[in-house]
């Protein structure tokens, strides 16, 4: 089982993304979303999701020119991953920060929703190092 935010975990997300074609209504979506998780056990982690031409990829590291960049601490990232908190509540509480082009997000929202199920198997098999506040 891949550890949350590890290279193996990001590679598992990418493998799931590569095997799935997005629905036709999402084929014209084009967006790059970079996730920045601060204070992870091994330091800051960056990875990014790229949707283009009906296909998705997840890559390690920062994106060259992301449309959106999401910032969170490790505890919030775990809560989002486990489905214990949602992004809207995390934003409202100031636990998730978003920077970039929100119009790109609106245009790609259908495609991003379709990816939720694509990553379910990876989420189900993910292991977690508890955040320092929980230890």
C-alpha cells in the first residue's frame, strides 16, 4: 500500500489517471492543478494534475505553469484525502489556500469531478503517517 504523498503514491495516482479516458463532456477541459503540502513528514511535497485532450496525468514535483495552486498543511491534506473534510470547508476555515485562475477551474469542473472515482482505489489503499499534532 502506498504511503500518502510518497513517490509510489503519486505514481499510483498517475497509473490510475492514465488508464481512464474522461467522459466526452470533459474532453475539451484543459487545466493544471498543483498541490503543495507543507509540513509533511519528509518536508514540503508538490505534485500536479494535468488534464488535457480527455486524458489526465499526475506528476511528481511542481508544475511549470499551473492554472491553480492549492496550499495546505499535512493535517488538512490528510483530512481532504480521507474525505473527513471537504475543500470548501477547508477554504472557509483558512486551512486550504488557492492561488491562480478560477475561471480554469470552472471550465474543468466536470472533468475534475469525473476523476474522483478514478482515484478511489488509490485512496482506499493509501496508508498515512499521522501528523505531528496527532502523535
